[in-house]
């Protein structure tokens, strides 16, 4: 009879200890942060700075260099307007998509003795709020 009690005691102790074991929780993986796009910036070549660029003919050629362009690419919008009345020049208003940094851009339709305002806007294709702009004046001699 003592053997029965001893066997029951060992069995119940085993069952109780097996039921009380703690389960190790599976760790949740740390989410990978989404990379943020760096702010676009542009440089013109040649850079007229604060002076007026000179066009020797009906066209003016320049390059727009985009620094830190996102992997999805950028879109380039160019608008050329007459300084005197703000009317758009049809050959000077264009959208370049896709655009590769350093590619030559040409605006046309420039008349002799007229001053023009040129605006350039570069916009990220993956984040429309990420953009940069530049402007300058050009006159045909």
C-alpha cells in the first residue's frame, strides 16, 4: 500500500510540475524603418547667379544637376515667360520625364531684345512633396 501512495505522489508531482512550466514567448521582430528621402537640391550649369543669362540665338541651352536624386527618379518642369507681360513661351514650357541629372535642356522661341523669366521645378516621383526649384532671367542679344 505504501507503494501505491508513493507512486501516486510521484505521478501527481510530475503532472503538477509539467503543468506549471512557463512558456517562452516568441520575440516580435523589430520593424524595419522606412528610409526617408533626402531633400532634393538642384544646380544650374551655367549658373547665371543673380545676373541675366545671355542667349545668342532663339534657344538657350543649360543643364540641371539634381543632387541626391531618389531611386524612383525625378520629373523636371520648365516654364519660360516674357518678363514684360507674363505670357508663356510655347517652346520654353516643357516637362521632362524621366529626367537624368546633367542632361542638357534647351528652351526655344526667344525673340531678340526680350527679357524672359525661366522657372525650373524638380519633383520626386516617389514623394511629390519633395521638390526643389530655381529661376533665372535670360535675354536674347
